[in-house]
């Protein structure tokens, strides 16, 4: 059998993006996916008869350049926009609905604080000025800081030049904000607690940080840059995130890639320090010059690869890479739309809904996870996608997708199989404080614990972003210092998943950055 130019492990969004760019370069990459469908953490699945939902992540911030170059609209991808980005019920029963338009958001904020309304307009403008620098960092491979080559120095110089073009005060602000706790950042700008909490939550979503954790502001800035908004992504894909993945797969195949689902990789084959191919669960071997893994770093390098091919010091460092998830997912089939306090019309609920009214609430939710417990009052990021896309539920019915933090991968007491219903009950109680009629409208529910995310979706530690987003695991240290340029110690083996830079959201940038480095090495 002919030796493949490249084999890509997994068919998640970053892997599909990498497949497209390798195919566009004239290669014929083969994508092998363990599950029967493409998408990884971006899939739409039926959890109750007639009710479908984005199974793991429920929002995306796909890079506009990738979307344009893959021509995803031609492949059927379509977003459904909402007037509201993010809605939250305040403790006093009022509601705050923020639009992506800073002017309209400021109008809503003025009901809570006129000073904050003025500050928000300035804050949004500042983030927009930060955008070009942050996006440039996200769209390139991190420099090899341990031994920089000329290309690395040139890349750093270009970032430095872009910084120098900024207003001097803006440059100092960006450099100062990144290592801060996000609570301190929003505290400097705003006085109203609901607004502070809505913004701060963007810095802790999906990672083991509280709003008062050092470096959570860096996560906030990366998310704001990728979403183009201080309050996170707005539009939802038609058909759920599975619609995005299917469009990506079609684009990759049209460019020349081949995709095989239902093919589980059990081993990465190595000889004399270089990859030779992969071994599938059925015993089939596929020879390849290069392997590009969309799986997380620990699964790739400690499970699919025999660690005997790695230096003991590298293995030790990788085992210390923090990749235990702190979030669970809950899906509800609803008989009717619930009523949230302060939501005067259904349009307020068509974007994302946040349960986490104060900074203290968010910090207490995080505290529980530090000691091996899930929070009795969790921070929740919620969508009701059937409001925008009725095809996801039967007529007049709805689906609710709930991202619940904090729920640690390892529990101090009991196990997730025994405690999954206890978690679901806590989530529903938290929702019912702001939507009292919700419990009576639940027809069915599905709980995905961090253990489920590992076992069903192949995420080591149940972490949807393949590793914590923290200062020591970002940029040139993601996943490890000295190995942040998508390469691994094994010649011909690359990483392209969210465990690589920038890895902060569903942007596709890890995939395109990795493909660029693979092609560069081949030349």
C-alpha cells in the first residue's frame, strides 16, 4: 500500500481545518475518526426523541479568514443571529440583555448605571483597538523562545511593531491587563455587579480559574478578540455545531481530503524516532510520512504513542500538564419556553443566558471544585437554540443546552455514575431561582459528566479545550515550553488540537497554524 503523505487523527474542527489547508496545498490527507460522525466537540446529537442539541460546546468563534477560505457558506453553513448576545437575571429580579452592538448594550446598561453605560462604550472601543495585536498573536505559531531562530525573531518583531503602532496608553494597558485577575480588570471599569459578573465569566469559561485567579484576564482578552465582543459569541449555527462540522468536512473533501469515520486509532507507529503510520482497532495499518493529531496532547503522546519513544523528562512534564476538566453538560427537552426574571420578551433569551449574578457567586462556584466537589450553586452558560432554529425540537417545544461549572473530573467523594443526578438537580435548582416555572416544563434530561466527556468524546480528563487555559499553559507554553510549535519530539508527529496555541475557543486557528508548520517542514 502506498505511503500516505499525511494522516490526521480525529475529525474535530481543528483537524478538519488542518485537513483542508493540507489538501489545498496539493496533498491528499486522510482523516480517521473514532466516532461514526465528524465534529469531535462540535456535534449535534439527539438526546430525546425529536430533540437535538449541540452535544459538548454550544457556541463557536470561527476565524473569519478560515470561514472565507473554506467557503463554508457554499457547503451549507449558516449562522442564525440574535438581537441579544448575553442575558442575565440580576439578584433584584431585573434583567440585563447585552447586544453585540456597544451602543445598544450601553443603553441596556444605563438602567443599572449611567456611569457604567459610558464606561462600556469606551471599554468596547479599547478591546477593538486591542483586537489586531491579539489576533496576530493567535494567528501564528508561537516563537521558539528557548532557542529563537531568525523567523521567530522576525515574528516577534512584527508583533512588537503592531504594539508600537498602538497609542502608548493602550499598549501599557494591554501589557498590564493580561496577567491580572479578570475581577480586578472589570472592577477598574465598572461599578454594577451584574455587568461585572457577565464580563468576568468570559475569563473563566471552560477552565479551572475563578474571577479572582491571576491570568483570567488573559483568557478574557483572547475570548473577546476571537468573538469580536466583550460578552462572547452571539450567533448560533443552523442545525447546531454539527452543521459547522459537516460543512468543514465537505470543504476538506472538496479540496482533496479523504475522511473515514468509525476508525479508531489504537497506536501511532514509530521507527528510529520517526512516525511510520498508524494502527487501527481492526488491525489495519496505514503507512504515512506524517501524522497530525487532533486529539489532546495527553491522549496523543501518552496513550496512542508508546512513551518509550519520548525522553523521561518530557513525559514527566506532560503528565504535569493540567488537563482535568471542571465542567459538565446538561441538555433539557422542554414542553414550553420557561420565563426568566427580567426577560421581558423571548428575544432576550435567544442568545446566551448566564446564571452567575455576582463576582462572589462565580468565585464560590470555583471554590467547590478546588476541593473535589461540584458546586451547589454553579455558574451556568445556557442557550435555548430552538428559539432561533425550530428544527432542533418538535413544534412548540424547546431544547436547552447548559454548560455547568464547576464540576471537577475527579470527585473527592463517590463517582460520577452515582452522582450524575445529584449534579443535574443542582443545575436545575440554580436555574429555577431565576426561572421558577422551568422544572414543570422538563420532559427529559441528559447529563454529560466530565467522565462522559472523556469516555464518549475522547477528551483526556474531560477537558473540552484539551487543557487548562492559564498563564503557564498559553502561547509559547501550550502545551509545554519548548514544544509549542505544533511539533513533538517524534519526527513527523504533529499536534493540531485545542491543546496547542491558541486553543481558547472554537476558532479553527490551531488547525490552520499547525497545517502551516507541517507544510513548512515538508518544504
